[in-house]
C-alpha cells in the first residue's frame, strides 16, 4: 500500500498532488492553443441536438453535482442557453418534464451511481439526448450515454473526490467554450484569452501546491478543533464554497455549511461568534467588491475570517485573519484554482484530528444502491 501511495501518507494527498498532471491529461488532445481550437468529438457527435436544444439539464450527485452547478453558471454565461442542475435522486422521482429537445449532461466519477443511472434511463425513454462526463471508462453511465467525454483523471481511491472534480471542471470548461464558439455567443478575443488561461491552469495548480502547503497546514492546525465552519462564495466561487464545506464534513467530521455569501444574512449569520471560522472564497472577480463587504460584515461580528485570495490582493489580505493565496486567473477559470486550498484544508484538518481521511466513516466511493 505504501508503494501505491507513491510516498504520500494517504491516497487523498497523492491525488491532490496529481492534479497538475490530471488537469493536463483532460486537456491533452483537446485544447489546442497553437490553432486556437478545441477538439471534443463527443460534443461534435451531438452538435445538432446541442444547437437546437432549448435547455441543457445537468444531472449528478455529491461533488459531481458541484461541478454541474459551476457548469450551469459558465454555460449560461458563455453560451446563452438555459441550464438546469438537478440532484439525480430528486430528478428521478419527481416526474420532471423532459422532451426530445433536451440534452442531459450526466456527471459522474464512477459512472455507477444508482440515482444518476436511473435518472438517465428515465430521461432516455422520454427521448432526451445524453452526454456523459465520466471518469471510469466503460462504466454503466458511459455505456448508456449517446455521446460523452472521459475526464482522464485516472483511478481515484480516496473516497472524497479531488482530482476527479478538477478534471470534471476542466472538461466542462472546454465544453462550454466549444459550444459558445459554435453558437457564436463569444467574441474571438475572449475565446482565445480563455483558451490560454485554461492552458495555464496546470502550472498555476502546481504553484499552489509548492507555495501554499505549509501555510495551509498551519491554518489547519489552528482551526482543527472548531465545531462548525461556514464557507461563503459568490458567482463562480459559490460552487467552490459548497465543495469546501462538503470536503471538510467528509474528511474531518466537522459540521460545515456552504452558502452564497450574500444569502448568509438570511440565516447563517446568526451562528457567527468569536469561535466560528468563516472561509470566504474571495478571488479577484467582478463580484469582489460585494464579497469584501460581506467579509466586513463577518468581521464586525467578530467571526474568524479566513480567505482564499488572489495573489497581490492586499484588501483581502488585510481584512482576513488568515489567507490562502492562489494565482490570478480569469474569473471563469478561478474555481479550478480556489478549490485546491479547500481540498488541502480539509485534508490537513482530518489528519490533525487523526481520522481515516481515505475512508471516512459511513461514506462509500460510489453509491450503487439507493
Ligand atoms: C459518493 C462519493 C462522492 C461522489 C458522489 C457521486 O458520495 O463519496 O465523492 O462525489 O458519490 O459519485 P459519482 O461517482 O457519481 O461522481
């Protein structure tokens, strides 16, 4: 087992560290910055359906659902098409309206999650076209899909998903950009800019792993005994707030909630006191001024302010008690970076609490029964 872990203490840490390579692998043969093109044959094969679709429905569970939520924000922004994100367990039972004009994107690491699989079977019967975004080659969801793309993250052993999630985001970014290009809803300039930004993601992830590790370990040690955590984000970083809370819950058994930063006023702000760590995913984007004022509100109530901030952002650095820094990036791409500190924070808090981070109690790698 020690050999399988490649010198790391746990599979989870090994898989976090693999991400510069796995993200690169999900771009390989697809993202071509020399010719400014994206090759995604699965998308091409349902191109007519996609161009005619009145909406796209994304179906997933768990961490994969968080990837779907971000995809909703990005696809709607870039492609100007309606996107719905559904929990597979709800979608399969609530008699949803599905027509042959709907395209469904199914997101699943394992390709075997029962709720997702049955939701797709139902949708298929009603004529929808299924695009599967799956990590495990030849899995049930891959086989039921009309078209798809593999995430190429390699086997993921840690129960809490890390590298499979960033691979999903990487491919979904390509999907959105390619569709936007086909629909002509993006300028050539922004398209080329985003292609190059995507291409730089693996080295930026590497930067975080090299430069922020010790800092995040220190932060983990400092907050490891908290009873609750709040994770807040806006816009493209809202799904990352949800994922940050989920990772912490799974690995450390600390109660954590993820919320849209402004929505905290409608509930979670009642929890804020001297002991509550509040993590803001506050990278520099078009929402930044808004999230800064949310941070000030927490500070005024004496919450423990922790932030994920863009390199060089002094405002956030001065406001927060502790900061985890990520390289600057376009706001659409930034979540691929801001999730890395979330994974590391959860990991090190779990390790500090002496828990089995690779196999948290009660959780399964893939939920193949209801
Ligand atoms: C389980 C795993 C999660 C995963 C979820 C969905 O809960 O522990 O890590 O996100 O299932 O799994 P899938 O394989 O469909 O992505």
